[in-house]
C-alpha cells in the first residue's frame, strides 16, 4: 500500500510593487491614444478616437474640467474653464454654432467672433465691457475699427461700401495715418504735428471755396461752402465722404493744410 507524500502547492510569485501611470497612448489596435495622470492616479488629460471617441479634455488637481474639444459627433469642439468652473473660452460648430468668444474672471466677454450665420465676426472688449476692436461683414458692415480706453477711434478701415479703407488716430484725435480710394481719394499720407494753415483750396470735386475747417477724431475736414450739414454729417459717423445734403465732397486735411 502506497502512502501519499505531503501535499505541495505551486510556488507563488509575489506581486510587483504598484507604480503610478503618468501617461498612456496606444493603438494599432491597442486603442486608447491619449490620457495622462497625476501622482495620485487622477486623470489630467485625455484624447481618443478611432472610435474610442472623446478627442480632448483636460482636468485640474480637483478633477474639474479645464479644457475640452470633441466631435465626430461628440460635438462641442472647444471650451476652456477656470478654477471655479467658469468658461474662459469657447468655439463650436457643425452646428453647435458660436465659433468664438472669450471671457474674463467675472464672466464678461473679452472677445467674440461668429458666423454661419450667428453673424458678428469680430469684436474685443476691455474690463469695463467697452469695445476695443471690431470687424464685421456679410453684411453686418464695418470691417475695421479699434478704440482706446476713452472710446475714441484709434484705427479704422471699411468698404463694401462703408468707404474710408484706412486711417489711424492719436490720443488727441489727429490723423497719424491714412489711405483711401474707390473714390475717397488720398491713398496714403500721415499727418505730422504742427499748426494747421489753409489760405486757399480747390478740387475738381468741390467747386466752392472753403466754408470752414474743423478738428476732431477724423483729423481736419475741408467743407463745401454754404453747407453746415457737411461738417456735422462727416464728423459724427467719421466715415462719410459725400455730404447727403449738398453732395459736396469732404476731405481729410493734414496739419500742414494738404489734403
């Protein structure tokens, strides 16, 4: 009779010490393609697809989303967030619309741009909500303009047919650069500091002598004789070239009196 020997068990291999994964990325077809982790093993970033979906997202130490972007069709495609979870940037479409916008710590818009047809396409704002830049069209018009902290125009450019196409201004409202035509004439010139002098003026487009010369945000303006509407109309919108009242042509003048 055979006596059984003592029972044996297979030798056990002790587990390897745990190591924290700080990054991963794969495919061909181990899938994933993305993801990063902090020292605690929490996800700080991810991105995927082919079709693990997601394609975007980043997270802070608390697990809150600080950025995202998606599609094919997880939608979104944009957005960034601050430590409080407030949106600091966004952009979208196909057709989640928006395509633009940035925000400050108070949630106020500091930039925007849109269309297809959410319109706008431009604009930037300061901490007070005042416009510091704009540009538009298709047909929200404008296409240009920049402003200082006082709301005064420091640059402009237009057309299709808001005219102008050029001009820049200093803190006193004097023209420091210009360029025009189609047919606002000029095409180049920049004013230099000094006193304005004008003893006579003539143009094939202004058959009358000078009525008066005025200063302002658009520089100096030569006004058709006998029509006060000329001066008023030009200086308020700062973009007219022909007076709607008398048809007289209006001119920027350099501080040396030249047009």
